[in-house]
């Protein structure tokens, strides 16, 4: 289809290129270039299959015109020819996360071979063409890969190398079928796109051969580099593989008979990725610099393959999309009649009462954000990055016109009107709080500080006083503490009004009467609270005064004809205006209409709202006038109702976010506790009061919901809105690329980008982004660009599936089968049953044979995963044979994650028993899966009465993927006893800390780490050493530690943002790329789980026993 279809589209595409030119400008709009990847070569050396645009193409080895072989809207990858050249295996996401398919060239038949609900990474063919080998994280603990093979004719996959809790991937079976070569250790199976490596990325080439009782493993390469993609050479006497040893990735070779690896190619720059070898091992094809190359393994010659595609890959093109959810921002107008929101980066508005088809206000390729209404509800302000930096724009509903308000070279964000609507405050470049006079267009700096930069900024980091004379704001200050300052809007120095030693604050509110400020405050791992700052001495209010007010003199009214009738009541006092009151007089005058209205006799009466009393601040001793509001929930954001009676809380209780209200009227009848308004499971955002304070509008899973404040108020309701727009992939991909590059430019923790010329990378990748044809291809290219930073905690991931999408789910029985018996006679005989798994609860036993599932017979060509698709949590009947007798067994299959969690807990119990036996019952054992709050809670459970009464405890953080609770775990180990307690009748005193409720081990420990101990597990290791708690045994940690955040991009893709460098205070060393060392090095051999040993635990027990014997 043509790139330009209308003048409108031409304008938008041009705008996209302007976006790409922001910052270090590209000389001209990039010419679209295709990228070619993941090649496979035919056994006769005549043809190469490769991937471009998410589809599979073929081209002669000599180069030339490429033909489209497999086209589908899904993403196809890793095409590999069968040894006889008659079929092609590949991966496709058409059925979920990535399954293996087989294309028969003669018939065109396409057959699906795997049915797991995770990614199955195709690795290679068996030499006889009967099996396909692949890697998958499906069955091992956490994200560790095992290696499987599946019959080409169909059947249940069987494990080939399944070293427990170890990473094995990129398998290559030998020509004689007796040996399996593979890569082991590290995370390069997923993060192959990183250019360079940390310790965590390092991998090795290993061999697996069959043994008498267990497989035998032999390492061919040493650590220190990324050794990947082993391939067998001619005759099966040597292996080829890629390695970044010494710098750029190249192809190396190593003889099976021994000797040091030898470099084959000598590229000084660029990358060698995704190689594969012909069936005879004489020709290797690989991906390099967005193209395909060949290597003759006999003479070492390399050359690029000239490719010209003939055909059009499948591409999303322009899609008309209708959104009823996935709203990203919400702003209720001050008059309560309209709602504005953002969908897919565009601004829409609709009725707050009826919803319906929304009016689209913006039509740009840039993403809009930061919605705010004018006090008269006639204008909407928003930010938009249309030329690189974000600027502020105003949309006037009466004229339908948009006006640009700011023009700086840096970004502006978080606009907010003054109460009278004449001024607009906003943040510039995350450094300045500025005020724009909307009449004169003049700007001035009101305050300075370190603010959060969008999209990682606080939700409401500054606020106007009700009279418009002050601004309160909360920058990050010394030691990262976030506190409140106030500054006169007319200009003067800012003054602090809070002095807390807390790091986090998200929202700041000024009470409608101007007397106090509220802000949420806390630390990351603690419940956030609400702090109140009284700006004047707080005058007590008395309930007795309410009774005395009944006797105050009133002006007598006219005498009623009925002496029993009560005199007319005085008019009710008008409700307190909202913090952003309507400015009717100003708005009406702007249109040349009189701001006065006629009374009953034609007299003119003013309609302007009464002026707010001036806000006065007593700074003397204001530090002592801060108090905590006892809301009792973990606060995420807060807002005060326009009438000042309620505090709206978005808060988390038991990991679930909901809305609560807390009474602020100290003379009200409502009890001073947070009352829950919502109870749904979805995430709640953008919560805000209606102008009359009776309702709360908010987003729940991207939909507008309204809930009453009063328990007896109107029923909760939805505001069903619909937004329609064309999503043009050709334009959107350029914006997404720009967002990813720009966010990393602004947030990446190292200002030198680890020595990478970041603008040059943008220029290098832009043409290939322009040539990309699918979102997956865009993400692949962006990840390759991010890989040039050589940093951890990075990458771009796919968008979450649309609401209502049924994700693939394969039921798990918690059993393992005899692979050899299945491949020989098609019988699924159980070899093990996972405790507490589905099979164990149904009393399945090793030796049982599985015959059928829900009446469907099982055979050597039946894939059990296919039969168990969508059976998670459902009643499933198994036909089972044991000792020649058949029976039916009813089970409830588990999800993948549940089974993996049970497998992990079984591994922990086995380690615990191992340590107990090795130490003669004197040592305990605990393992931390990661550094999450859940893992910390599990640590408290595992440090049970048995472990606490041992002589010492082995603390294991191998394979710990990090988190944020390391300091709490360290505290448990570091606390020392200084008191004991004994009550009358007790046989012995008890540690006072434990008795008084503080977790405290108070025993000698030893720590075990490995290459896969990463991120916060490395912080834990450093803290353990700095606190001098004991020796560290095992392998150095991953060297993979940066404080990271993340954000969503325009298309919903996720982007990780490594923002903060972590240093050891012990020696000042940056911990990224510098693994935490060990005192007693012990490398775990691959394949160890097939033996009864755990070499690292043996060393740890030996060390700790030497300590407890002293």
C-alpha cells in the first residue's frame, strides 16, 4: 500500500520526521531500509531462509532476489532447514508467546509441534531429521531454560538436558546423535542483544553425553565472555560458536579433543548474531549489521549476501481502532460537566454525565499528556512533544482552536491554572517552577529545585493556594529527601515548611480554607502516610459551640399568617468553591458580554464569586506544626474535597489498590477512619472529586468510573465513553522509536552513556526503524540500539494484551515422565510427582502410566500440552494404569507459575535437608528467591523455630533476581543480642529482641552467592560483607545493578529506564559491571543436579561448621 495516501497523512508523516530530528538532528528524513536477521541455510548450500518484517524469506546463497515464503500478521523467526531440505522449522507467535511450526515444502502443509504457554526457542534438528531441539523456561524454576526435543511427526516433548535451577540453551545435537552441545549460564538467551557483557551475561559452551546412570557434562570453554550458538563442524570433530572474547563478537572454533578456542572471523566492529550451520557443517550463515553473511568453515572466507526483497511482508498499516478502555489520563472540568482524557496519546473530551462518543481534540503523531482545565471549564491545557521538547498548548472549545503557549528548547510539564485563571504555573526541564501570565505571555521563575522528569515525575508536585497568592511545591533536596516549600506567586524567595527525612512524595494539596497543606510522604518499603502542615496556629474548635450557635440572634422575618409556622430560614451558606473556582466574570468579559445580570426589577447585580480570604503563613516554628493524619492505609495519592470535608486516598491494602475517604471535619459525625469506596481488583488512578464533593471520578483498568462519597449516596456508575482514531503503524513506529531514544537520553544513569555516542546510534538505527514492518521488529531493533549502551536493567518489552484477551494457558499436572520409555513406545510413565502439585493431590505415584485425558487417548504422537490447553483450574479426568489396573483420577491442573513455585519450594526443602544432614543437624538453611516483599515474608517464615535453634544458618541467595528489601534481610542477620528475658517458671531466658517482636537471628551465618545473584541480591552481598556478618561462598555476583524505573510508550510497549548508579560506600566502587566477590570461590558444575552433590553448600557448611566449633 502507498506510504502517502492523503495530504493529511503526508503532514503527519512529515511531523514524525521532525520528531526524529529533535536533539542531535538527523540531516534528512531517513530512507527506509529493511533489516535481515536469523538466517538458516539449506543442506545443499544453495538457499538461505531469513527473517525480515516478521516474515520468512528465501534468497540464493549467492545473493539476489528474495522471495516471501511465510507471511502472517504474527511474528515468524529462526527458520531452520531439515537435514534433507524438504521442510523448514520456525517459531511463530500466531498461537501465543512463540511455538514451533513445521512447513512441508512439497505440500505446503503447516504443522504446529509445541503447545506450551511460554516461548519455545528453536535450536536445531537432529541429524536424522526425526527431532527438533529447543530451549524453554517452561518447566524449570524461575526463568531458567532447559533443553527439550519434540518428534517431527508430533508428540509430547521430552527433556534432553534439564539441570535444575540452571540455564541451558541454544542446543546443537551432534551428527552422530550421541552428544549435545549447548550454551550454559548467564542470561544471554534473552538478552542476546546486549553489546558487551557483565558477569551475568557470560556463558560457556558445554557438552552433554549419555552416561550409565546419569548424563555426563563437559565444559569446552571458560568464563569471561559470551560464548553462544554452538554449531558442529564437518565430521563432528569440532564446534563453531560466537564469542565476544577480546572485544567484538566473532565466530570461534574449538576442537572436541581439547585445546584452546581459536578465532575464525576477525571483525573489528559490528556484531555477529544468530548463526546457523549447514547440515554438513561446511557453511555458516549469520546476521551482521542488519544483513546476512556467510562463512566458509573450510577456508575461513566471509562475505555479505546481497538481498533485494520481492514481495510485501505483512504489516499492520492503518487501523481504525475503537477504544472503550485503555484511557491513560482523566481530568474532570471544574463545572463537573465534562471529562477530558487521553487515549493512545490523543486528547478527547466527553460529557461527564452521559459519556458516549468522545470529541477528539488533537490529531498529531506526538503523545499528549498533563491535562488540566481552566477554572471556567472553557479551555484545556496539555503538553505535547511535537518537535522534540514538550511544550504547552491550549485548546479553546468555543472556537475549536489550539494555541501554543511555551517555546523553550527544553520540556515543560504539569501545567496548573491559578484560581482566577489568569496565570499558569508549570515545571520546566524538571528544574524550575515557572509562572506564565496568560494575558501578557510573559514568564517568570517562581522557584527552583529538583523535580521529577516526566514520565517519572510526581502526580502533583506543586499546588496554588486558594487565593492564588502562593505556590507550594515539593522538590527533592539534600540526601534525596522530599519536602514542601512555599513561595509567593508575585515573586520572592521560597521558604521550607516541612523537614521530614523521607524520600517519596507524590501529591500535594492545599486546603480550600487556605489554613493547611497535606502531602503524602514515606519511604519506598514503608507505608506512605499523610502529613499535615498547619500554616497558622491551629485554633481549637468545640462541639459545644454548635449548640450555642442555636441561640445566636437572627434578624426576624416577616410575620407569618400562620402563628404556628416557623419563620423562613436564612439562605444556606454557599458551598466552599473548589480550589480552582469558576472565573465567570473574566470569561464572560472576554467574549464582550456583560458580566451583570438583571434582578427582579431590572437592577444589575454582580455575578462574580466572592473573593477568597487571603492566605497568611506564620513561618515561626512551623516545623513543629507538622502532624501525621492517622489514615491507616498505604497512601499512593491524596486530594481534598472542594468543601474541605473529605480527604480522598488512593491507597494499597494487602497489595490491592482502592479508593478511600477520610473525614477532615473535626466536628463531623463520621468516625476518624478511612472508609473504603471501591473494592474491585483493578488498578485505580486519576481519582478526583466532583465540584459538589459528592462523587469521585477515577480510572479503573482504563475505564471511567464514578463512586459516591456518602455511603447512602447514589449508586456507583460508569461513564462509558468511546474514542475512535486511526492508528498508522508507519507513523507510530517513528514516534515510539523517538520516545525510547529520548527517554534514555534524559534518564540513563551515566551521562557519558558508557562511552557510546548516543546521537550516532539514533542516526544509525532510524532508517531501519523506518523500514520495520511489525511492532515486534521495531522492538527488536530498539533493543539492539539499547544494547549499545552495554547496561543492565534495560530493554523494551511488548504491550499488554487488550482487555478481554484470553492468553494461552497450558494445565500442569506436577509430574515428570520417563523420556526414554516415551520415545521408544509412546507410554507416559511417571518418574516423579511434585509434592502439593495437581498429581500429588490426586494420589498419582511414580510408576503410574497416563493413558488418556478427558477421554482422549494418549500415544507417541499426542502432545500432552495440547490436550491440557485451557485446562488450568478446570475439572480434568485422567485415565491411569498402575500394576495392570486402570482407574480414573480427577485432577485440577495448575498454571505454569503455580507449578514453578511449588518446584522452587521443593528445591528449598531439599537444600534444607541437605544442609542438616551435612552438618549433623547443627546448621539451618534459608533461601531467598528474590528481594521482594513476598520473599522477605517467606524469609520470616523459613527462619522458623527449627532454624532459629540451630548453631548457625546457611543463607543462600543463589539465582536471586533482586528487588528492594535487602536492608531488611540484612537487619535480621545483623542484629545482635544485648538483652534477654525470663519469666517466672521458664526453664531458660529468651532473646529479648524476639520476645518483643523484632526479627533477629542472633546466630553465625555464611552466605552463598552465584553468577545469577543479581541487582538487590548484590546489594545484599555488599551489605553482608560491609557488616562483617560472615564469609561468602560460591561465585561472584552478576555485576548487574542499576536502580531502574520504567514507562509505557505510545503503542503500549514498556521501556526500562536505568536511572541511578549504585556505589559501595565501603570502597566507592561502582557496582555495575563489578561483581561482588566471594571469600571462598566454588563454581557449580553444569549438570550437578543429576548428582547427589551441591558443591557450594558443601563449602558453605564446612566454613560455618568451623565457625560454630570455636
